[in-house]
């Protein structure tokens, strides 16, 4: 797995107690522009009809988009959409994305109605979609569960040049398997192509500009769209910002630091509870967690249907760091490991992270493999990794995170991945000229560090940073009423929060 940017969706927890926040606001009046429908050749996907059908409490539809956007009139693939109709008189549509890459927008739509503000739900038809390659939309396939588990879950050593060569070959072989099972689509699930798909959705729902709320990797999608279609940006919110213009090693170091910080806060919290299985002292407790995970490489623990190795131990730990509401589950899992030398709870947490059935080992969705295929397709090509490169990367990661650094450096990333996107976004100069964009950052976000939100705000030029002072990954719908009011104020009324607002 390309662990250099492990920003996958995590557990949903109870919302925090609502807190008041009344920042100064500045009124912004959105402006409209006529819909632009480029001619795409033989298959003009902008000219197709969009027909909604009832599916439970939602509406569903399918559209066609080009397989390869460098040949927009050629073969097409299918995207699946769904819609949560506005409870009031809609001012337009709001496209949403949960992140990943690999998260299902179809699943988010159903959940979104329970976390979003009433004003937003009254004002917009909320539209979710599974991006190309994901879930129900012409999905990527890389083989059966045994193939995926061998590649992503097995603890592979990286101690010799032979180990590194084998890891590079596994990357190439896994990619070849994805191409064999999926076809040319595996070369076309890059972020730029997904952003171009979003413009088709915008046009087909009849919106002159794209209104968008993206979480985590969804912020990369949104920023990419703004760079490609600056004149089509409407009300946009990017929550849990990915600074995707950073070199990949710097992204990894930032994320490793973020998870280390979140773990520190968890340990402090655990020590304040009536029962905590960890050793006294923050450093001692974190070393204890480090040793538990590393020891599981050579000595996996029974975890029900499967043993819990080092990889699964870390997956089980980090998934709980995405939301402080999940910290009690980590305490329960660590207590079982420390007191009983078994790991059934940790196995369940790890499988939740991987979206895998705990009993059968089968994957419920393709989100895990799509994460790899999109990340590696977007990754900048670099020379094949050797042992010196691995050792250098390991030193950087362990400096950033004494607890998890070894794990971040336990693969060769996308070395020898044979496919690369035909277009990558390397600057946001055009996006800087668009209508104002609201960026939301959480001060102790482990997966997308707060610094990234600050960076993206600056890169976008005409953007405002809204800060949630708290724990966990992303803020809207899982933090407090202050965030909901500020975000809804922008999306619904065009009222941008005052710069520097902290909730």
C-alpha cells in the first residue's frame, strides 16, 4: 500500500456538544455565469439526458463520461449518482465527496442528511457520486481477497536490497493484475479525470457553476476542479485540506507527525480515565504501543478468524485516531492485547479501516485498492527505490513519528508502478483567480494536518481559512454548531466567515 498518504475514511462517532460561535462576517454576493458545454467529439457527454429514478429515500441516476479525457469522443464509462432532494425551494445542487481516494459518494449522501445543517438541506439538492473506478461507477478490480491481502496486509521486510527489489516487483505485479482485471480504466482513474467528470455532472444538473463540499481527498478534487475550470466555481468548501502540491515525502512526514500528535493526546486522555492499560508517562506509553505493533510482525496475535500482524495492529490503532469519539475503542483493544495477549477487538478495528469482513476476509468494497491505484497514478514518477532510498525515508519517518515511522516506511510507495496520469496539477495559479473558496482545517487533524489547510488557503489565493480547534479528521458534521453555521452561511447565503475565525 502506498502509505505515504493514508487518508482513508474512518469511523463515525457521536458529534461533539454544540458550541456557540459568532464571528464577524463579510457579505459576498455570488455571481453567475452561463453554462459552458464543450464539444467533445463523437460522444458529447455534455449533451446526454440525466434521468432520475426513485431508490428508497433518494433518487438515483447514471451518466456516461469519457474513459480517457485525452480522447473525449471515444469510449465512455458509467458513473452512478444519487440525490437527496432539498427540503425547501432549492437554489441549485451541491456536489459532495467523502475523500479517500476511494470513498463512496453514494454512501455519503444517505449519511449526509443526518449531519448537515437544516439551512443547507433546505437550500440544495445534495448530489453524491462514486468517482470513476470507485464502487458502483465502472469499478477498478485488482484481484480476489487473497491477492489484495498478500499485497496490502502481509508484513514484508525491507532490510536488504533483495527485499527492496521484491517490494518493487510486487508493485509492478499488482498493477499488472489490476490492468488485467480492469482494463484501460486503471490508467484513467486519476484526479484530473475525476474533476473533469465533475464538470459534466455540473452541466447535466443545470448549474451554471459548481457548488461543492469535499472532505479530505475531496479537497484535492475540489482544488483540481478550480484549477481546470476557474470560471465554473460556485460556492465551494474544502474540509480537511490535502496539500497535494507538497513533495510526497513531505506529505508523508506531515501525516506521520499528525498521527503521532493525535496518539499523544489519546495517551494523555487515557491516563486521565479510571482504567487505562498503558504504562505511566506519555513517552513510556507510546513506546509500549510501538513495541506492541512491531512485535506483532514476528509474533502475530490471535484475532478471531485471522491473526493480527504488525500491519493490522497499526491499522487498528490509527483508525481510532480519526475521531476522539473512537478513543474508548482503542483502550478496549489495547487492554485486550496487554492483559490477554489476544487481539479480537484490534482485528475488528483494522477490518473496519480496510472495509473488510472480519470473518471471511473478503472486502466489502474496492475502496482499498482504488486508494492505491489513484494515489500511484497521481504520484510523480521517480526512480526505482533502492535500499539507500528506503533507509533515508525510514529515518525521515521515524524522526516525524517515533511510534509509527517504521510503518510509514514499510513499503516502497509507488516505485515501479507502471501507470502515470497524463495530466497532473502542479500549481493552483488559475484557481487563485476564482470566486472565494472556504477552506476548513482542524488544529489536531492527524490525517490532513492543519498546516496543509493553511498552505492550501494560501495557494488558492482568494480563499478564507475557517479553523476548528479540536481533534479528529475534518470538521463539518462532526465538530460543533459553530462550524455548521459558518459553512452553511457561505454555501447558502454567500456569507464568508471572517478571516481568522476559530470554532
